């Protein structure tokens, strides 16, 4: 069973489209869209476990130049 999450991303001014494209190329990212509002990019990502999903966010997504902050929201099935 895979674990999925939405990652809300804030970027430096004018960097949203560039950041969204860079994130879209990361293995484990299902979707990456630049948006308007309090966040600049919304990402849907998945991993085989919570730990590996966390590692994807911390090691890969947060390493993209231009990102200032992320908020990870795991998807739950109630």
C-alpha cells in the first residue's frame, strides 16, 4: 500500500512556475501545479511508506531552488 500526500509549497517571488516544473520531474511526484493563493505550488506525491514519503519531501522536494517553505498534508481514508 502506498502513502500519498499533498505538499503545499511557498516559493520566492516569481519562481512558482520554475519550481513546479522542477518538482514534477522528481520520482514519486504524481502532480505538480502552480496555483494562486497563500501557496504557490501544490504537489501530490506518493511513497511506499510514511518514512519514505517524508524522505522524498525533505531530501528531494525541499532541495529544489526557490522554495521557502513546505507543508505536507498526508491523505487519509476515513
